[in-house]
C-alpha cells in the first residue's frame, strides 16, 4: 500500500531508505528546536509555548507536505522569516507578538490565494532574480548579526554604534568556540553538522557553568536540566493571534509592508528549495517544466502557515536541509512524514533543549546559517551595476535599519532606479513598477 501511494518502486527507494532519509533531514534541521523559541522569546513570546508551537507545527506540516506533494521536504518555522517576525515586526515596528501573529495569518491567506489561483508562476517570472538573491543573502547577514549580538560578541558602543565585547567573557567565548567547531564539522562534511555543533557547544557550556565559569554571566549559559522529559506543555500562544487584529489594523502602511515581506520570504524560500532538491534528486518534471509535486508543495506550505499561526509561531518554510535526506536516498513524501514523527518525539525533551540551547549556543546556528545563505551571491552577475547596487542596498539597509522589510523596500527602489538609468525601463514587469511605487510611498510617508 505504501509502495503504491508513494510510488517508492518508481522512484527507486524503499521503506528503510525513506526512514533513514527522514531521520537525516530531522537531524539536519533540528537546530530550529532551540533557535526559534529563543529568537521569538527575545520579542516577549513565552519560550516554552513557542517551543511547543515549533514542534507541533513542524510535525503536522511535514506530514501534510509528505502526503500532499510526495516530496521529501522538511517544513518548520523558517530562519530569516522568524527574524523578520521578532526583530522587524515586534521590536522595530512596535507591534505586540499577538498582532505579529495576526499579520502572519493574513499573509497565510494571501499566500494560499496566490497558490490556488496559479499566480505563483507569474510572480516567479515577474520578480527579477537579483532581488530574490539580494533578499536571501541580506537575511543571511542579518541572522549573523543577530546571532553575534545575542551571544554578546557584538555590543552597543557609545561612539561607534556597535563594537566588540571582551571575548574572554563566558558567553562570547562559548559562542566563538562553538562556531569554530561547527565550521570544522561543515568543512569535513559531517552529517547534521549544525545539530552536532550545538550539542558539543552545549556540553562545553555545561563544563563552563559546572566549574563556576559563566555562572554569573549576563547571558544565559547551558546548564544541566532539572528534568529531562515532560508531558506538561505550554499552549498559551495557541489562538493568540485572534486578539491581535485590532492593533494590527491601526497602521495600514506598516501592515502592507509586513505582509509583503512575509510573503516574499516564504514564497522564494519554497520556490528555491523545490528547484534545488529537484535537481539534486533528479525528480521528473511536468508539462509546465516544473518538478512534479511543486504545486501541491506550495499548497502544503500555505496550509502549514495556518497551522503555525494557530499554535503560535512565526511562518513556516521548506528547509534546504532536506537535501541531506535526499542525499542519503530520500525520494518520496514518506521521508517527510518520518521527519515529522521525529519532531513529535522531540516534544517530550523540551526541558533538555531549553536548558542546553541558550542564546550563546543558538548563536552558533545563526552564524552558520548566515554563512550558508550568502552562498547565493555566487549567482550574482558582478559585472552588472544594477545587480551590484540592488544587492549592496538591500543587504546594508537590512542590517543598518534592523529591518528586513526596509531592506526589501530599498532594494526594489534601487533596482528600478538603476534599471531606468541603464535604459532597461521597458524590461521592468508591471508588478515591479507597482511594488516600487508602494515602497517609495512607504519610505517617504509610511514610517512612524
């Protein structure tokens, strides 16, 4: 029955291979269990509740994606889009986390409509690739900055805005050691390098605190948990988005920018993952030239974001770490289902993960992910001034304004201006013109 439903014979795989692939994908992306709760908790969300929401939404979403698309995709709250949620929407724009969740719900509705109406193909063709690459690489730099700041490596400076802290302090030292170890694991091509790196960093952190070094650190350090498993889960953020709608509609200018930003990041992350995994796994294409299952994959992500916001977490995306599962032979949605089940099992280990994956540890994952995301820069045409100006502006404004939304807005504006200057105005899609006009209005009149 499984063979027939997932076409395992046709894709040259079997139950054992799919199980191993599902486990491999889970281990490769399991860092989200520590990173997402801590990142969202910095914006005031209850950490334990975000952990529950992260696990349960990833579980259900992986299973739905596997069943609908028959694609070996891991799905969970995304890196980058959670930074947009916590840093830009809540900390920079000043929304409550309930209102931020309400914005995610509205974004999920629009993303769903884009998916079921077939507009996604037109959007992919309309938005220039350089803007997509600029957004992705910019988010990578932004995540790295957040990680370094959370670990206390980068601190506020009275005359230079930011500066370097004392690297012999417990948290910065632990983070630097963890980054070095994880980089070596990546270079050595160790499977699940980020997860293993986080575990090793956590163990070193426990040694620090056990010997008295780091006990009084201003930044939380890893400690031996008082309990190792639990069945007592915090669901306080479930359906919390409902109370945020009134506040959300108080500023329509910011609301439109936030929704655009959420949709862009979810949309292009999903599209990019399908293309990369399709090539890696040599999946068959349909008559439109897309990899089979792409349409249902987008639909499953749309559904997943409804699930995520209901339980109380930032938007979900497909994880490029799914390529680890494909690399060991995963070819069907059954491996995605196994990935979801492993997420479910991890739920009872909440005390261990929360006590071990503190900011000084999760900074390791954020820096490594940032490094991986800027790998997109190899696709940039460095001889094209339009590409250079767009890339530079998007990245610099994301970091300097602490806002992914503003980085995207400036990127569109500069792309349009430089395209006009280069005599390429006729090449601009009408959607780019509309978005540029909206972004200019927001930058001039919409910012509080």
